[in-house]
């Protein structure tokens, strides 16, 4: 089974995840997982589904991201949020230069 991922801007906390899950359910869009900045879908969105979802997300302060640069920026922000707010070892927080490349699959520069 293929998973299709959409990227969503401005998701910063567990409440954002719940809000996006509710939006997905209210629009009958099947998904397998919702994480900060990403939703794994069961199937690709139709144009109509994408437009409706985009409008509903915008009304809540979120935004669908289509361009790769915007997706990478949002992924960096969400990874830093995860590290800073949900890290159980505070000594690791100061080592973003080492953590980000591993977590993102991109060089730090």
C-alpha cells in the first residue's frame, strides 16, 4: 500500500495535530498518521478534496505546502520544536548541528 504525504504549515503542538485530525475526519479524507507538519494519506487527494481541505485548514491558521523549499523549511522548524520541547535529555538540545542532518537527511549547511 502506498502512502501519500501532504505537508502543512504552522503545526507546532499536539493541539495542532488534533485540529488537523479533526479536519481530515470532517472532510472524509482517509489518513494513516498525522505528525507536526505532515499527514500520511491513504490515497492522493483529488483537486476538489485539496481545495476544500486547503480552505478548511486556512480557516484554522494552517496552510498546505506544495513547494519543496517551503516543505523543507517547515520540516526544519518542526524538528527543532520536537527537539526543544519534547526532548527528554536536555543535554542534546545544544547539539542541533549534529542532530538536524541525521533527522532531516540533509547537510547542516
